[in-house]
């Protein structure tokens, strides 16, 4: 237990000075773990309790955009933001369904960013420059910026980790999940040493939990043994309403507010804000 507590303390984020807007990358190099679902529903529920939230769709698939009912062809996107062609104000669009929530949509052009940025001197800092500009919109007009990362540890994810205060890790309750978590922890170590000394794991969210499967409980226990209190108490169950909601352009908290999935994300936000308060 002592080693687990020491490991949790080691991997926790380090607080920046100055307060203001907090930026979190939602990341896991494995696809299909609930990453985009978490970005959508965490952002929506934070907005519902009065926080000003910006969701940055940083995945070329653009699922966070469509899952929030945003037209991806409306104009500026994360691609133009990353290349300095537009600022946050021009790139963001207000959600029609959720007050206090804005989105910067993604388009397929973002898939070419790896090639665009690989040889650029500031290629790993482009998103940080856009989000942390002291004269820009983000630090002044949002309480939280959530970056929905692609399901890989490419230069887009490196940009997100370089810009962020912390990482929120959705962890699917399945056999190989902890291997991916260990790889992400090693990546965060490298980012901390070379690009962002403040980065750490804000929390691990256990997703797609099915109490009928013993393996789910085993994964949950192993995750808590590995990272202790960095794993959120709240567990997101496997729930059909969570899966259906994106096709309607809504978060599950709006699509079916009474569903177990919706209840889990509301509980998660309460726990997230408790953790934020303790971190001040």
C-alpha cells in the first residue's frame, strides 16, 4: 500500500501558478475505451453545473464533434488552430444544446498534422501556444479545456500532453488494459522530463464495467493497486444508452438523463470537482 501511495503521488500533476483555466488531455493510445464519450459527457456535465467549458476535438475522426451535434464542415477547425491560421475565438462554436459549452471541431485534414509538424522546430508546442496565449481566449474565458486525443501516441497526443495540466485516462475494464496504461505512464514521464514539467495523471476512469464479468473487477483491483487514489471511485458501466447517444448528436446526460450511464458521469463530475478543490 505504501508503494502504491508513493506511485500515486509521483504521477499526480504538479500545480502551475496563477490559477485560471485548467487544461486536461483525455488520452489513451487504445481505441474504443470510452475516451471520446468521456470528453463529451465530462464537458457537458461540467457545463451543466456552471463551469465554462471548451472541448477541443483533436482526433481526425471527429467523433467528439459529431457526438455533440457540431457540424464539422462549418469552417475553422483544430487543423487551422494548430497551424496558427485562426485563434480560439474563430475556431470555437457554441453548443446549441448545452449552455456554457463550446467545441473546436475536427476535420479529416488533421490526419496530415503528423507530416506537417514532424520537422517543425515548435511542432510539439503548437497546441500549447494556441491554448495558453496570455492574450488569447482560453485562459480568460474558460474554466476548463478538455482535449479529446486520438487513439495513438503520435505528435497530436504529444501536443496535447505538452499543453495540458493533467491527463484523464479512460481505462476499459478488460484484460490488456493495464499494459496500455503502463505505456501511457512511460510517455507521461518522457513528456514531463522534456516538454511539460507539470503534467501528470489527474485521474483514471474505469469504463465499460460489467459486473457480470469477473475480469472487470480484476482489472479494477489491479488499476487501484497500481495507481491508488488516482483511480476515480466512480465506475462507468457498460450501458446501451451511452452507445446510442452519439448517433443522436447528444451526450448521454441529455439523451437519457435517467440511464445508469448518465448517473455515472454526473457522479464522476462531482468527484472530479472534489479533486480539483483539494488540488487548489
